[in-house]
């Protein structure tokens, strides 16, 4: 893959993260609250607000700090891993949110999380072929 593809992946994921973060803080706040597992020890609204701010900061950094793309890509990948238990809980508890109203849809969503991890690592420049030479 070319550096142009990595740049496009970085910019697209960064913009998506900023957008998702803004939605956490505004019109989809209740939808995001529904995804916070009942066993999580922090208030659902506070969790949504903090995660929204984190998404905005990481997304904006991925866009605005190309010289730090490896660090931000790794942080984004880690973020996707950290929030994954919430996605698993949504499946196990049968929680409807974001139009995911069947177990099949919630299960399918779980398989998208590794794609996000790889996307962040690729956009951050972590996934490269060894140079021949």
C-alpha cells in the first residue's frame, strides 16, 4: 500500500472519530448511554461524555498531527480494544442501540472492532511490508 492510502485511511478515521465524539456529546448521547454495561462502575452519562471527548481529541490529533501518526494510531487501536467489552456486553445483554436490535446484528458488530484496530494501526503506519533491499 502506498503512503497515500495510509494518509487517506488516517484522515478518514480521524474525521469519523471526531464525528462520533461530537455525537457522544450531542444528539446520540442517550444511544451511547444504552451501550454502557450495567456492571461498569462509572456513571453511564459520564462514561459517554469522557469517551466522546477522547474520541474528538484522538480523531483531531490523527488529522492534525501527521508527525505523531504512529503514536495516535496506537492510542486509537488501544481505545478500540478498551471499549470492546462494552460491545460484547451489548451483545450478551441484548441491548438495542443504533439500530442494532437483533442478536445477529449485535454479533456482526463485534467482528467490525478488529477492523477498526487494524485501520488505526494502518493509518498510523504500523502495518507496513518490510522493505526489500
